C-alpha cells in the first residue's frame, strides 16, 4: 500500500564553527545514521551534513530518505547514500552492513527504534519482539560490524559510535516495561563499550533524552505534553561525543534526571508508573 510522504521538516543546523570542524576532522569522511527519516536521526543527519560529512541514511521509508538525501546533498555539497531497510529483519541489517563496508565510516548514529506501551500481559508479543530486534539486536549487529571496521581505520583518525538510550532506561517503567528494558540494554552496552573500544580510538556515547517531539509517541501509543525538539538532542550528542560517556541533552532531560536522581530505584519505578499512567491509554 502506498502512502503519501510526510512533509520534510526544515531544520537549521546550529553547531558552532569550532564543533563543526572537530566533527568533520575527527569523525569523517562518512557517517551512518539509522532512523534518519524522522526525529533524532534526521536531526543528526542535518547537523552532520552541515559539518561536511558524507552520509549513509537508513530508515524504512524510501521516499522520505530520498527527499532528505537530495536536500542535504544539494545544500551542503556532500555525498549521500540511501538504504531503505527494516532493521527488525535480518536482511535489512545485512543491507546496512554491506553498504557500510564499502565506505570509510567514521561515525555511526544508531537512532532507529520504536516503543510500545500499555499493560505487557495484554499487548501483542510479536510487536514486543520486533521492538527488541530493532532496539537491541540490530544495534548489537551494526555496532559489532562497525567497531571492527573502525578499528582498522588509519591511526590518525578517530571514530565514534552514538547509541540512543533514554531516561526510561535507568529504572523499570510500568506500562512501557519492555521498551524501558531495551533502552536499559543499550545504556549498559554503551557504558561497557566506551572503555573497551577507547584503546582503538573509538569514542562511544550513550544519549539518554527525555520526551521528544517526533513520530515516536504516535507509534508507541503515548501522549506527550512537555517535550523537547530533536535538534536539541542532536546538537547535544555531537558536542558530547569524545568527551563524556552519557549525555542527557537539553534542559528537560536534565530536569527530569534531577527529579529522579536521589530517589531509590524502586521509588523511581513507582514514579514512572504514575507518569506512564497519564501518558498512555
């Protein structure tokens, strides 16, 4: 079934000239961005294109990817490759790895992912398992292959891996239990790989944002009142890469972290239960 592509948001990059130079110098000449058709992935692609980094754009919706690729290539005189792939499927992951192997990828932003919500016992287990495939299995497969590829790059160039965690990944979250678990997995994976891959010149960053204005909420069946924009997350992530291990970009993420930080884990879980009760049907 054909669907009409959504309008392309016009995002204006705002990285400082100094940061733009650092990103291109340390992590070019190519970056791979999953989830590039919307939200944080799209915002990261916009920022990287403005820095002069060539892009491999990955998402399910080919029309949106092609539109974005044409726009960024024309505006910033960069090269763009497009991979329309469903990362819940092994052949989708294989397609991404094949095109990545043919390019000198210095940075990967693994922003593809989706959530589910509602009582776990009443939900569709197939949807939960597909979410685990995208949020965890595909992240491990792509990270493993690219880390090996990055290790073999010339010694005077750094590499980077940006993995999308979430503020919900630091405690249990009733009515989004499996989604929070996938983000906890990504957070712990990034923390371990940061130290493990540092001797190979590979910087690993976990990005743990709060609510974001994107298509995520609609697909997850959530209603978000207060949320921050994807470009805030993208800029915060690129600024933090190579400097810290986990970033919570934007004032909203930092405020929510502060509200939860001093609570015991069980109390944080109970607080998230109340939050999710107001965000889900």
